[in-house]
């Protein structure tokens, strides 16, 4: 189910000329933002959920200008 939806999304993005770097950046930004929201802004919990180090999460939040959610 998810693979089919993802395949359609990728097909649409390729057809529209979306560049790989832009697609990856947008996906990562939205994924991190969603996890931060689900973890009520807890960086430790969010980093654990994402499977990345807390410092990496903090760096990516700065890169994407994401705020902690309360």
C-alpha cells in the first residue's frame, strides 16, 4: 500500500521535473516536522524515533528552520 503510493508520488515528481536534491530535502523536512509534532517537541524522543543522534536532529532543525513544538 505505502509502496504503491510512494511509487505514484515519485512518478509525479519525475514527470514534473522535481530535482532529486529538492525532493529529498522536502521529504526530510516534513518527516522531521511530523515526528517533532508527535513527540511534543521532545528532541530526545524525536531523535530516537527518527533513529538519528540528537545533535544531528538539532542541526537539521536549524538547516530547515524547524521549531520545537510544545
